[in-house]
C-alpha cells in the first residue's frame, strides 16, 4: 500500500490520479474524465476510456471488471457500495426506523486521506459507491470515515478487499441528538458512579457480536449472539471495557456477556494503537476485526469507531433471532 501511494505521489497531482484524469495521447483512443468515485490503486498505464468501458459494462456483467484482464493488463475494478444507517432514538426516545439512512454524508478512506477532498457522499437514499482500480491479486485495507456537519464523525474497522465486489457495506451512524443528550450523559454518569469519578468521554470502539446472517441489510432482529464473550489484543489498563449492551441497547457495567442486541464497547481507547477483537462461545467460530486508532483521527474529529454488521463479529451460529 505505501509503495503504491508513493508511486502515486510521484506525479504532479494526487487528485488527478485519484480521479483518473484524462491525458492527451496519439493512439486515437478518446480522452475520458472519470468520476471522482473512481480511485486508481495501480501504476499500470491504461487509457481511461477502457476503464470507463469496463465500469459501464460491469453494471450488467461484473465479469467485465472482475476478470483480471482489462485490455491485456492484470487489472481488476471492484465496486464498493454501502449505506449509512441512521441509528439511535429520536427526541422522544423512540427507536429510529431501522431502515432510515443519512443522505449527504461524506465517505472517505482513512489510509488515503486525500480521498476526503473528492467529496464522495451518500445519495438521497443514504447509499455511496466507489470503484477501485487495482492490480489483480492485490489486497487493499480500507477504514472508512463518515462525516456530516453536526453529526458524530465515525470510523469503521479495517476491511480487506481483494478481487470481488463488496456492495453490502454499512455503518451505524449515530443520531447526534441521541448521542449528545441521551447516550453521552448516560455513559459519563454510569462511569462516574462506578469507580471513575473523573471520567469524561473521549472516544468509543464498538462491535456487534452477531449471528451468521446478521447485517444492517437484514430485517431479522435482534441479531446479537447471546452468551458470547469478547477478547481484545492488546490488553491494557489504559482503556475501559469491554462493556456489554443490554437487550435494550444500553451499555451496562452489570451486563455479564453479549445480549440479544450484540453490542459491545470499549471507552477512551489510546491513540496510535491497533486493536484486534474477537469473540468466544462454545461451538461457535467468530472472525477477528481490526481497528486502527491514530492521531490523524483526532485531527479529523473521529469520536466513534464502529464495526457494523455484516463486517463485525458475525459468527457461524445461524440460529433464529433471540435464540442461543
């Protein structure tokens, strides 16, 4: 990744590379200006015309992008798409519609901060899309940052992409009123009453321990895998947690393990650390999620680190909602 980025930076304009600007040529191939959401992560030279052609054909036939052969070059174009779920409760503390989304949310890649300048945003339906032009076989690690004026800037866990599309990404984007006037006072009050008298919220890292089918795109609720416990590496006394959410989606120091909600949080994570989180439950296998918490996040205003289903701790337990 760093090698690729250094190659990109060697040219006059990183913005031009990220947006794949056209250039004059004598080959007779038309110059094409690619959209801002087409990001180039290869140094193989190929006219934008052929990239655009593969993207357009790929809407009906994804193999046009994913075959690993674009004009004789080992290039793959993957499509990434996801939605921002409007998460929390309203001013009357009623749950916000599970299907509600947040339009006009800026989405960018933390590992490539210049992508913020591209101003890729969710549309009127709350969905966003990126096309990633990459060397076939190359794996890319992305952490997405979601930001919107007056909302709580949120960063995802690290997600690895190879040669396949991923069009069911999601983030639980916390309602700002709910966060500021309900969740924040609740958490600070809980901590100050339980051995942390000087506690002030700095950040939170959140996962969902869920069923195999758990996803923000799946209407089956609750999607938590009750009875599981979580583990984190590295272990440190510098942060607080894990704290499990109750079935009512409230963090509670007295909750002993994962509830049917599935939520787990750690508070005030140290900066400039990488954290690996997994879960345990007899007979169930879980993946591991990775978070990177950096000083650049602080500068960008990130307060929440959230791994949202289906890219959180969804194990292989396929039992129905609410069951062990």
